[in-house]
């Protein structure tokens, strides 16, 4: 028995020496392929959401999947808590955050690797028809909702703090869907939201109006961990191939509400 245990121990030690056991991390590499896990907000149409078939879809999801196919990587999706997205990225629960994510200087200063911007965005105000709200000035004394962890929330705390100071109350929700539900029920008077998300919601739901004053111009990008510049470079190279061979434009055509603001189609 002792001899058998000794043989098993020596075999295990040999495996470790050969490096067949790898360290932790969501990206897994084998002799066959790398598994790349994309972190998304699963309630962020048209960039990332769950389709009628129960599968993850959206512009960002389709582009990432196509890029992984170019690279010969296995593709997976991980739904993040948007307010904790960078914490979950650092914890290796996903390999990137790619879901209509606004590029912030604070992310760069914290050391995250950020891709080239790929989309121009602004914030808009979503209200119900007949609300009497026609501009941001009409939000004085009103209850306004915004999603936690978004650039919209950051703007209302910083550059647009004066505007937020006129609100009767600022309500934070953990998803845009919750914001819209609160608006529909009358619990809030308006939602401060990314323009393409508002466009997508209004296209699917009657009785709402968008007030677009071009608030908070910003750009979307992809966030990687500080030591993942090589991974970012590979993804960007694969996306460049998708642009070159027309696949990027074909996918974009499925999402006309955002097509004109996609930077890679303007070059």
C-alpha cells in the first residue's frame, strides 16, 4: 500500500513539474483553444441582452463572438452586476467588460487596459407621454431614476450636479429595466439614461418620449485587467479584421438605432 501511495505521489509531482496544472483565472488555455469570457450587463439593449430564445445577444455580444471565432477561441458570456463590474473583472470572473461601457479617466488612472473607443454616446431623459416634461429644466422637484454604476450616475454627481440639485429626489436602480419599470408605474417622473438604450426601449414600448439635449457626450470601449494588454491587442486585431471583411457592418445593420454612431464605420 505504501509503495502504491508513493508511486501516485511521484506521478502527481511529475505532473506539477510539467506544468499541466495552471493557475486561476477565467481565461483558460488548453492545447485546443482559449476560452474567452465576456462580461456584460444582460439588460442593456441593443448592446447586450437576453433574446427571446433565452440566449445572450446584442451588438457587442455578436461582435465579441465573431472576434473569438476569428481567433479560434471558445466564447462565453458572464452577466456582471454593473455597479461591481470592475471588481468582478479583477476577481477573474470575466476577461473583459464589454457592454456599452463608457470610457472614464478614472479607469485609466486605476491601470485598466482600455480599448480604442468604438461608439459615441450621449445621455437623454426618458419620460412618459403627457408628463408635461419638455426639457431638463422641467425636472425641478421631480423624482428621477438612474442606473447604479453608470456614467449617467457619475455625471449627475459631478458635471451635472447642479441639474441633479434641482431634482426632488434622485433614485438609483441596479438596472435600466428597473428604472423603466419605476417610470411606467409612476414611481419616478423621468429616467436619465444612455441614448441607444432609450431608443431601443421606446421602439418596443408605446407611451414614452425621449428628451435629447446632448447631455454628457462620451465614448464606449472595452475594459481589460492591467496585465492584459496582449489580450486587448488580440481582440482589437480580430475586430479590425471584422471591419475589413465586412462582417462588422453586417452585424451593425441589425441594429440601425446605433449604426450611425459606430466609430469603426466612420473611418
